[in-house]
C-alpha cells in the first residue's frame, strides 16, 4: 500500500466541444457568498468535479498550483475526462464572505457539492489538497452518513499535523466511497507512517500512493502527481 505505480493516462482526442471555458459562479455558502470559478467540461461528461484549496492562513486559495494541476487532470480533455470542475475560495478567503473557522469549512464544501448536483445532475468526484482534503473528507464522510452522490474522494497531501492543528479522521472507518490518498513520501505535514495509519484505518475501497521524492506541496513533482491521479481515475471510474 505504500508503493506507487503510475498508470498511463487514457487516450482522448481533444475536440472543440471539450475545450474548457471558465466562468464565475454564484455560490451561496453557510457563511455567505463564496467566490467560485467553474471550468466547463464536455457536454457528454459522466461526472462533475470539485477541487478544494489548502489552508487560507497559509496562503491557500482556489488558484493554488496543486489545486490547478489537479483540476487540469479532471477537466482537460487530453487527460481523458473533460469534466466540469468547480473551485471556490473558503469563507474569509479572497472575495468569499464570512470568517475562517477551521472546521465549519466542511459546510462550504457541501454547498459547492449541492451546487454541482443541482447544475449537472451527475455523480461527483470530490478532491482537495491539504486543508481542502481534510474538509472534503469531512463533508463527504464526517456526519456519520456518507454523501450519496460522491463517486470518488481524492485526498492530496492529507495532513495529520500542521502548524494550525492536529487532524484526525475516525469517520473514514465507515466511509465506503472509493478513496485515493496521494501524498509525497517526504510530506512535512503527514509523515508516511502516519498517513499509512490513516489510510489503513479507512474503509475499503481505498488506495494509498506515496510519490517518491516529493514534499507536501509536490514541488518539482506536479507532473508525476497528475500522472498518478489520472491513473487511479482511469482504474476507478471506467
């Protein structure tokens, strides 16, 4: 479970219908309006996707590099998916209303999921990086009842310890949504043995992929991160 073997990205010929257009979205969260952008996908997309950003007190926004590169895997037709992908700023970040809380942001994720469900009537792929991964996991699995319309949950750089807080995920033991834990094997905020414990305690189906030579932010390793993510999606969603 601690190794990584990246699969080849699916073969897809980009068409004019699959080119991504970006538009602002009116997204109402529990604490007020949330700044949001939608990368539109193919009219034939089988899923709609959400990507959540890292901790705002560490500078995280919807424009974060890891968030952007994950979005490209899900949205760019060259990777084989061409899904509509929503990104948003958590409360108190950028133009989003409200004040940072540290826990209640899971409600922001649920609001974004509700918007996608109402807009597309498709199963969801929910992803997050760092704090965004923690909030995505909480939104999908943390209420004692997993989100019914989520087809895949992707946790990039899921933290266990940071300068902001200690993270625990007991609710994952009862979460049957297919889960990917994708992190660097030198992640400063989730040492490999700690992340292996989190993944090991999570319900199946699940996979832990540790990217060799990568830190928490995938510095210099964004392309291998994309390849690993694309390989898991191809295996899990086909």
